[in-house]
C-alpha cells in the first residue's frame, strides 16, 4: 500500500471508529455486523473488509449521507456539556468551554489536547473566543467572571475581570485585538480594554509569583445599558466599529464601539428572544437566531432579508462561512448547513447528523473547510465540508404526494403514481426504482393499475389522458386522450388482462379491449354523476363504478346484459371499490368515513366498517378474502376481518392522508401510498401480532425486534443490529419493512442469509 493510500486508510479508520464507537464499545462482534454495513461505501475500510464478509445486512441510502461521510474527528474529554467553541485564526487549534468548569485547547492535527485543562472559578464556562492574533483566549463563566488566558512560554496566566452581576453569556474580541466585549444576564454589555483603558474598576488578577488572586485597578472601559432583559449574545462587525447584542427582550441593539452609545435598535417581537448574533465577513449582513429560526438583516439600513424557519428547536448558535455564502445553525441534535446565494428567500439546507444529544455551539474553521459542533454530551465533532461546501449535496425534496399504488401479481414490484406527473416502478426488496420514472403526463397522475399478466401498466392523469406502459421496460405503448376534456379519475384492468376501464368526470365509464385496441362492446356506460372509482370482479364478468353522490353502478361485461340497479353506498363520493374473491360481495369506501360490504346480487348492505376516518380513500381485499385493508384521511392504514368486520390493526407512520392501499398476491403484506410522498410496506402477520417464522424470514425478524437505545433487540435480548443515531429516524418501524420516500434507508439481505447471534463468526469468509 502506497504512503498516500496508507494515510487515507488511517484517516478512514479513525473516522470509522469515531462514528461507530457506540456499537464497538458495547459489542465487539458488531464491528462487522453493524458498523461495517453502515460505513461510507467509498471509504478504504469498507472497500477492504466488506468483500471478506457475508451474511451482513445490505444498507442502501436514498437522499441520505453515508454514515461518517463528513465527520472526520471527535473530541472527547469534557465531562459535561460543551457550551462554546472557537478556532484559532490559523485553524490549527480549537478552544472549548464546558459546563464542567474547564476550558480546553485541542490540536486540530491530532485531536489531542494541546494543554492541560484550564480552570477558572469552577462554575460552568458559557462562552470562549480566541484573540485575532491567536495568543489569548477569552472565556465567560456562569459566575459572571471573564478570564483572559494568555499563552506565552508554555505558561497560562489567567486575568480575571469581574464587574457583571450575573452570568456572562457571550464574549467577543474586536478585530484589532484592542477591545473585548461581554454580554450578561444582568441586562448589560461591557467593553473592556484588552491592554489599557480610560475607565477603571477593581478587578481580581492572578499572581503567578504568589499563586493567589489579588485586587488591582484593571481595564474596564464602559458599560452599555439599554436592554431590559438578559443579554445572550454579542458580536463585533468585521471593521470593529459596531457591536451587536441580542437579548431576551426580543431586540438586537447596535452600539458604537468607540463611544459605547447605541446606534440602532432592531425590534424582533415576532421573532422571539434573541439567542445568538453574528456578522457576515463583509459586514453587509447580520444573522440572529431565536426560537423561530434564523433571521438575516442587511446593513447599514437594517432591513430584514429573510427568515429561515425549517428548524426543529430554537437556534442557540449560528455562524456564517468565511466566503459569506453559507450559514450553519444548530437544529436540535443536528447541524444544519444553509446554502444561500446572496441570502435570498430561495435558501436551501442540508442536515449533518451524528450527535446523539442537543447541539450547543457551532462554528466554521477559518478556511471554511470544516465545521465544529459541540453538544450536551461533552463531545465536539469536526465535519469536513470542503472550502466551497461542494462536497455537501442538498438533498432533493419529496417530488409529490403518492396518489395510487398497486403491487405486481408476482409481488416483486410496486407501481406508484404521483401528483408530480410521474409513474414509478419500485423493487419491493431493495426499494430501488427498476428503471427511470415513466414520464409523459403533463399533470398529476390520479391512478395506476398493473395487468395481472405482468405485461402492462396503466395510468390516468389530470391531463385528460390514459397511458399504457410496458411493465418490463417502462416504455410507452399507447396514449388515449379524452376528447371531451373530461377528467380521468380511476383506472382498472380486468382480471383476465383483456380489458382496461377508466372512469370520467363526465359521468361515463370507458373500457378498452387491449389486444384489439378498440373500445369494448359494453362501453361506454353512463352513471348519473361523475365517476371516482372503477373495479372488475375477479372473474372479469362484472364492472363496477362509484360516483360522487354515493352510488355504485354494476354492469355485466356481456354486452347482452342490462345494467343492474345501483347500490346506495352512503353519503358523498365513493372513492374506492374492491370485489371479494367469491364474486358475490363488494366493499366500498367513501367521503362519509365508512367502508361498506354489499351483496351484489340482492344489493343488501351486510357489513359496515367504521374506523373513525374522515374519509376512506382506498380499499383492498386479500386474495383469500379474509382481510380488508383501508386507507384514509386519518393518515393510518386499517386491517379488518372481512367476515365479521373486526378491526385487527391500525398501522401508523404516514403523516398525511393515505390515498391508496394494495395487498400482495400472497396476502403477506399490504402496501400504502400517501400524500406525504412515501410508500410503506407493512407485514400483515406482524401487524396483527402474529409471530414471524424465526427461521425463514430475516427481514421479518429484524423488523419485529424491539428498539432499545439504537439497537434492534431479539426476543431473547440478543443484539441483532445497531443503527447509527443519524439513521434511526430514516428506517421504517415494525411492522413496516419497506419505506420508500425521497430520503430513506433501505435494509435488505442477500442469498447468504444473516449472520447473527452465536453464529456471528460465520460472517467472516476466511474464518477465525
């Protein structure tokens, strides 16, 4: 191995250990079983060791960063939360202040502490900052005291400034190295001369000769009053002429640093208490963070530019990159990196995940190539993002709500339609798309269907077209336009794959003979109201349509038969219809929130399912006729006993209405599509609390396991799989085994099965 590769290997190894330390320390076998599968695929550790293993989980990422892809170093030493971090101007060192009462200096080349911990008064350290020349560090404590640590000849001599009556929340150093500023819970700011000053006050000074504190006249410059509540943040403008302060009184005040007089006040009543402030490097923008997010103002007129709101918790720390084009903020347990050309309202962001506790402080390195983040668990992470942030890709947003799903007859694929105008075909094992999206509709896709012979896919769109596609290649076969400009709202294949029917808003149902490519003899047929649902019986002899006034119409596909009497299916639109395998019964769901079972011969309603949903959007029947699945506006999928109407399970996970549900042909799973842009695959047995076969289905075992602090744990307490903290919200929860969305993680198993439990050593091809 060449020296360059060796260096990269050691770097990747360090990252691997740092990002998977939680699993490795708890259980050594999971170096292989858990840490390796989740490692970045481009790392030399993964490339070298994964070919030597088998029986491991396979991890596929969609719109999610590789685990540890950007995390390059972890600094661990503080015993309590790290509240503040600061780089030296050359970027070679970083200073941290902690609730454990210490200040620590770290070497950024090795990750080791460069000095012994620095102790002040023993109270929590709330803020630290290096001087512009890098020779001194300023810290502020909960006891209301400032310390100036000067690093000369290997000896740290602290200078103590004590004039505040409450905690020092924030400290800053002027760009010319002459003034330090402090913000306090006593509602004031103070400016201190770093060397000499015109104003003086009695302060305490550490004597290296005697080893004691002594009182001297020392360096108080002026006191800035105006805030009516605690001052949480202070920052100098790049030219040093202005000091900005943010307070719980919901204002940001701008002060002249040479006189201490107030120059301007920004009222932020709609924005909340100001927790942090910072200037852009060119001084033309000011950023402030609050419980509402991050807000940017333009200087010198102080006009608001934009408010960035998609944050989960209050912003206690914010920093702007050296090039002024990016901003980083704390977002709960995550670091959020914003890419904002000219700081317009089109700002986009990406999340760096890895912390397992709340982030307290963040900052950019002087060259902008790294971000340092400090957390409540005492750890500091160093992230590599590149000098132009080009290594961070902004993930795509969900393309649109999923309006319809259907499972292929062999159970291998899921077909989905979306209001983003696309039709997509997904592999049910890997969650990957089988080929590129099927594009052609010029408006949202309302419905999709798959032919039982696995040859065709049909889609109906809001563009007044019905399209036919090849199931094998995704290529377009036929396009039918509705001349009368009626909206196509439903589509269905007959069970023998001979006919395709669609329902229209002009009260008609059209049917098409697929082989002859002509309209069938029994179509079009007319309803009294716009049609919203269509379905064929399993013997293809009956065609049903539901309208927007609560009626279901039935026709025999034999052209000589007359239409049957409509069934009354409640009040409002009939959104969905499905036939039972016996050919004698039909289920429907509608706007009134009920799912009803009818005897189609006599027209009697024999069962009513009430799931307390505002509307039932979709209904499906298992192939054995024993189960009914429904999806609706309450965001859940319900499983029912088709015979007695008992509610067997209510499956959650979707965040918006469920527009479509479909059983697999073997009845083992039910698939759902939602307006939240996601597709979920639920195991029926697990949903109904039926134990899986422990020997035949590793995926069922994994997703029926319990979750304990990041571990998937088996019924006997065995550790099955550790999931990195950043991925825990991206994996489906039992009984959902597949979760398809723009940002998700898919776990699967190869032909080699799963090496787990006492047989975990079988994962190593060469043995031990």
